[in-house]
């Protein structure tokens, strides 16, 4: 008889059970200050950039093309798609959706000489048809604007709902809950936590409240039990976990991916090295 009583949970690199990520849109002047703050706290962020909006300097003080390249080519953070002209994708034809994403991706990949496979939906607008188009265009993940208020990993990375916007009135309470609780404290519901905050950095200037970001990072940064990652790093890692190949008795697993993967099984941590088969303790 097969033994089906074992429970295996994804753990982030080094066996960590919690991860934190940020996502900021539009490529505006305030991103310069935000990146400086992130560097001070050793925190990762994904910046979602348009490629056809540079002349609109007056719109939320967008950066010039030259300033944008100077900042994002050397900052060490991830860049992702946000549409060529920031169109409301559910209000245009499928042909225009394709053109909007292809132009955005072609520009960013040629300009920055790197793969750009992530995205944030302009205005949060998406539907099943748009998700199918993105999948066909090689987009791996896309963030919505729907707040979950929780720390769950997405069921569909092309409909990646964040935990909250940084203007959420519960931000401080959510951050405190993220720090003070852990899936390791649970008896059964031991799924890893992901705390995902998004926004626009110009909002800190508009509202004169940069302390919201520094207060948040004072709470969640520099913690040994948290993995600080970009959106793309989290997507790639979770997808790698999903590619593990399991034996019929669940006692062995092969990791065919390029990265080591950590799992918790029966409350014991295991590192699954890239390209190796691991036999679990009975």
C-alpha cells in the first residue's frame, strides 16, 4: 500500500518560510529617491516601465528616456512591462493588445540588454483573453491592482494579486502580522508567506508621506527569516518548485531545474540541489 501521509511545502531559498517584494509603476522621477531608500534597506523591487510615454514629462513627472536608462540600467532592481502607451487593455482590440506588449518588450529588452518577462497591468485591467495573449507572448507574470490583504502565493501568475497598495489603511497592521506570525507556527496550514506591496512613487511626493515607505521597511527589512526578492525571482522560484518530479511512493524527488529548491516535509527542511535526486527520510 502506498504511504500518502507526507505533506510537503515550498520553502524559499535557505529554507525561509516568508518572502517580501515590491512593485512600482510608470518610471517617474520619484523612483530615484525610492531606489535610494530600497538600497539602504537591502530590499528588492520590480519597476514597471512604459516605453512610449517619455515625451509626457508633465504626467506625474515621468523621467526622460535618458534619465530612465541611467537609473534602471545600474540600480540592480528588476524592470518589467507596463505597456507601450499605458493603454487600458480591456478597452482596445486584441491586435492593439499585442502591439502594446510587443513594442514595450522589444524596447526594454533592446535598450537594457536583458530578458523582460514580467508585467504590471496598466489600470489593473485584464481578462481571460488578455492573459492568453500574454502567455503566447512569453510573459511569465502580470500584477493586478486587486488587494488580497493576505500572504498567499498566486494561483495564476498572470493574475497576480498583491497583498495591498502602500496607501492601504491596514498597511502597518499587515506588516506587523507578517513579522509576528509564521507558517512554521501552524500545525496544518504551513504554506509559505508572500507579502507584496505596490504603488507609484510619485504618490509619496504628492502626499508628502515618504515615511510610509521607511516605516514599512523599518518593520519588515533586515530579518533573517525573510527572503527579499523581485517579482521575477519569486515567479521563477515558485515555477521551479512546480517542475519537481516526484516518485510514485513520494519518497524521492528529482529537481530538473537550474536552481536549488528548498522544501519542508514532515516539518523537516530539505535542500533539493539542481539536477539531483533526493531520497527523503522515512
